């Protein structure tokens, strides 16, 4: 039978059509009667009619949702959206009062020029400002521009339910859905892109990706503002100094004797004493880092044209005569071709790291040693320096500083180390504390005192 | 007088969501093209929702729906006129016309449908029997006859 099976498989491959249960329900609704009959029914059975129309189909209400969502989407040529990004909690060390604090990503997208400007803020402070040509990674822009409005216009979008998102009552709308096979279970699964619109304004307030109608973890993007605006109202004037384009960093650390701590830092350090919460001061380290920018040269003329031709020939470009040997050193931004050169680092920054916890042989390191901090055991890592620094103080916001007397708690953001990171400013010194939980970070922040 | 068990919209939705790719593939095979196949599945489920109260519960709900899908696909296939079919070029990835398509088209309808339900929907004999309104024994005999006819024709085609 195998030969028959194989031939049949080739004959009719698995269709790529998308299932659409809502369309089935819509078409299965009783057909509308003539106007005269409807009027007669309306006058005699008004109350009952309302009951029957409302359940179980309530489709007309949902069609109204899609129409209003389309109207609320506007028809301006530029998309302007503000997304809420991940954040943390600011804790007052005296009162224990906690306030959530979020990041924001404001985006202007001009599809006519494929141009994107993004400003990142944390706590209202600008952390980054980028101007670039849209790339495939901007899936939210793809979803909100390429898919959302056209799906509403074409009538392929459908309302699938009501919900409350971030305190706002919403309708969830499926914008795009695909049935795709999963090699794990050899079954087809519905992967869908959904947008939640406010039940009051009908503007998008969230978007997410679902598999078989279940939201993927941490995949809901909250939308604080959504509008389509005229070109002259859009802001495509970026601040190049805030751009992360070409930014490069280096960092390292070396163990020092605790007696050298003040000398390394340039002032009396804060510490938690020789032991804290049952964890001994295991190691002091001199931490250093430097940031710089990669040299980038604007390429014009025939050379630029050649590079564009090379990029369009991927992946065979490397064999193409005239192509740069390392195409990774070439990029096109804002329609212009740039070639990257060496990185120029600024002056080295130094800080102090105090490790509280066990010291021993770290099995993941290449060499057997007996003086490595054992990060897999309970520990607290305290790092301090005079200026906020990405690599010395962890991966929290760069420009935002919490008010003195408070700590910004960010879960799981200290690079590869699990736990909670806390950021604070004490007497003008920037301090980060990473520990295995919020309470340990907070108790350490309260226990900080000058070494002496 | 028998009372109908009826089927709920939720039960039909479960059958639809779980089986859509198989329904669509069989319907495509019967109707002749992917769009007609998808339309046939849609038509069948619209009919199933409308007439769900008439489901008697004498067999599985899925078999009841399969019958509707097959009938809807046959109806869609009937809309394709003989002239349209003749004008449609038969292309195959190896560059030659696919003889299997013609051989299957030449099979009696019941054999063709049994083959599609067996191989595209992976239904057992009981389920195929329920979908086609015949006995399981008839399905076995029908499939045997279809296999024999196909093998014979393929051998002849390769001579």
C-alpha cells in the first residue's frame, strides 16, 4: 500500500487554507427575512427577538467592533505608537512603599520611506534614540501596519472574545492566523496574531501571539498610544548622541585585597560588613569597563552601488568580485551605505565589586581554581562606582537613576545571573546589588554602610 | 419515533478545529482544487451547525460531519464542468503529466472516495463506512478493488 500512499501524498499535498470557525458560525446564522416581515416581527415580538438575536450568535455586535476599530485606526500615512516595555518596582527604603515603573518605546514608522524612529525611555528619561530603515525584526510594526488595518478593511479580521487588559475592557481580534505543523507532535496548530482594542475608543491597547488560542508566555505587548498621523506631524529628527549604533563595550575584573578597596574606588566604599545574612565577604574585585564606538565611514558613488549589489546577492556575495571580504562590516542605514572600522574606546572606568558567598572551584571554568565565586550557591554581589555604567552595574536602565533613599528592583536582569537586581544612589555613588530575591536585595540596601 | 440526540455548537467546533486539515485535504481531493475544497468544508460545517439538532447520535459525530463534507465536496466538483477539467493542464514536478491523477479519476466514485478517506483522513473502515453510508465489509472490498486497479494501471503505465 506504501506506493499508493506515496503517490496520493504527492497528488494532494496538505492544503494551506486557514480554518475559520467564526465564518462558519456567521454563515450558519438564520438568513434575514424581508424588511416587511422583519418589521412585523419587530412590532409583535420585540422583546423576544432581542433575546434570540443576542444569543448564541451576537455576531452583529462583533461586526460593529471591526468597523469601529477600522475607523479608529485612522488613515494617516505615518504610524505613531507608544509601547509599554518591561519595567521594575521602585521601593522606598524607609516606608517600604512600592511603585511600579515601566519603560516606554515610542515609534514613528513611515512606510513610504520604510523609515523608523524609536525613542526608549525609562521612568520618563530617554535611554536611547534610533533612526533606521525597518528590518524584519520589527514584528510589531509589521503586525500593526501591514496586517492590522488591511485585515479590518478586507473583513478577514474577526472578534474572538472580550477581556480586561491592564485594567482596560477590550475585544480581542484575530488579525492573522496560520495553520502550521509542529514536528513535536506532527499536528497542525493555529498560530495567530491578535490585537486587543479598547471597548471605549476601539483603538489597539495590546497585541499578542497565540498558539491554539493560548497566549505565548510574556508575549503581550501593551500599547499606550496608537494613531496614524500626517507626515508633517511625525518626528523623524533623531538625537545621534543617544543612538546605540556602533556602540561597543569591554569589561573585566580581577581579585584584589580588601585593603585596596578605597584606593581602587577613589573614596570610602559602602559595604555590608565582613558578613551579611550568613554570607561571608568572599572576595573583593577591581572591576573595569570601557565603552566606545566603532568607526563608521559613509561610502558613496560606485563603491556604494557595488556594495548594494553585493548585499542583494546574498548568500553568494562573498564570491562576487568587488565585494568586501567581510560583509558583516557593511550596513545600510537610512538609505546610506556605511563601512565599519576599528572600535575607539573611551577612558577605562573602574569600580569595586564585593562578593558575599562561598569561594571555591567553579566547575564551569576551564582551569581548576579554588578562589572563584560560586554563583550557583546563595550570594550577594555588590558593585559600586561614581557613575552609572552598563557593564559594571548590570543591564538595567543607563540614564535613569532612582531617587536617593529608594531602590529600583528589576527581576532577572543581571546578565546571565539569576535573581533580582537592585539599583540605588547613596551619597552620589551608584550601587547595584544582585541577590537571589527581592527581600535580600532590600535588606542589603538598608544595611549599606561606609567601610571603616 | 426516535428522538434526536442533537449536537452542540461547541462539539462541532471541536470536530472542526481538530480535523480541519484532514477535512480540507479530502475535500480538495474530491472537489479538484484547494479553494473548492476549503469552500466545501465551510459549506459542510455551515450545514452541520444549521441541522445539528437532527444528529441522532447513532454513530460518532465526526462520521456524521464527514458525510456532509464528502457530499459538499462532490457538489463543488460537479460545478467544475467537463470542459474546464479538460482545459486544466496536468503538471507534475518531474515535468511529465502525473499518470496517477488520471488513474484515480478513472476509478469508480466509491473506490475514489474510500481511498481519499483512508489515506488523506486516516479513517478506519468503520468511520469510512459511516461517512459513505455502507458497511465496513464493503469498505474493505472497495479499497482492495481500488488498490488492485491502481497497481494494474501503474504497471501498464510503466511498460
